[in-house]
C-alpha cells in the first residue's frame, strides 16, 4: 500500500524572523511512518520542522507552513491507499506577513489571523465513491473528548479518528508515550492503553489497515446515535 503520514507542527510566518507554531514534537507521526515502512508499505512522511532524525525506508517531504503541508499532502494523497494526519496543522495564520522585521513600539501589537485550509476536510470531501483511500485523523481534546472526536469524524468524513486526551501530562503532546481511543465511522471504539508511541503506532496501523469501515454516511450517522 502507499501510505502518507503527516507529522509535527507547522510554522506560520509573522515576519522574516518570527512565526506562530505549537508544541508538537512529531513523535507520533514519525512512529507511524516507521511502523508503516517496517510492514513493507511505500511510506511518505510529510513533516513540519522537528528535532527528529528522518526515519529510514521512508520518503521524507519537509514542509514549513500549513499551505505547504496542504500542497504536499494533496499531491501525495492522489494515488495513496491511506492518509494519516498526525500533524498539528495551524488552524490560523497571520493575514499579512511583514516583509521586514516588525520593530517594537510603545503600544500593543495586534495580529490579524485568517483560517488555513483544513487538509483532512478537503480530502474527506473527495473520499467515497471511486475514491477508496482510508482517511485517518487525530483529535487533541481537553474536555467532552468523545463528542468532539465524533463530531470531527463525521464533519471531515473520516474512516477513523484517534482521540488524544491532552489534559493528561503522561501522554500525547511532548510525551514519549501515548494512549488513544480510536473511533471508527461504523461506531466501533478501540482503546489503546498507555504505551510507547512506537507500540501505539504499530497497534493503530493494525486497526486502520486491516479493519475496513463502512463508507456510507447515513449508516455511519445511525451507528453514532
Ligand atoms: N488538520 C488538518 N488541517 C488543518 C488543521 C487540522 O488536516 N488545517 C487535521 C489534523 O492533522 C488532525 C485533525 O485535523 O488530524 C485535527 O482536527 P481539528 O478540527 O483541526 O482539531 P483541532 O486542531 O484540535 O481543532 P479545534 O481547535 O477546533 O478543536
């Protein structure tokens, strides 16, 4: 199979020396790419800036901004069998990027932000019918976790969503370990208890690559009730 995995944060430029970003380390996405390659799949890792070494046996595509990530993912997803979006893509970027370094002044500074493209939602809108690829997202939540994850699964038309409870410091963002609840579009929920990101990645791939979901919107919505 051709498997595309995104990982890491994006950087949204403010001026030539500053950007908006987030605390994603990229570890979960890199572990998924390594696990996919170890299973013998053609694996493409589209990554924002991280401190991690490039995994072996993986084609690496480095990007910075959400727009660059969107372009790379859409290009690679065209003939992919599975796309897993583990990247923490910025939802907003500065509306205007200053050509020169912004100098401080006495008063406050207001940055106007605009929405970035939701890459998963774009892919989800194309998926179904003749487009058979498996689409997997992540949801990082701090409250009403299940409800938010299921809402994203439906809205973005995904096969699976992996819920990270980021209110817990022993897992997810900036941790070596993770625990996930994986919701399928047909209503199944599979719990992956706390383990290393490497073990979680292998278990998650086993689920999303070998247990196909039903691609039928009304059937799915019924299952969720
Ligand atoms: N995602 C994406 N494109 C974006 C933003 C996010 O493809 N511009 C993907 C992420 O890679 C992840 C999932 O969407 O798989 C996260 O969904 P999202 O609704 O963005 O979750 P949050 O960022 O947690 O959003 P919110 O703040 O609304 O909860």
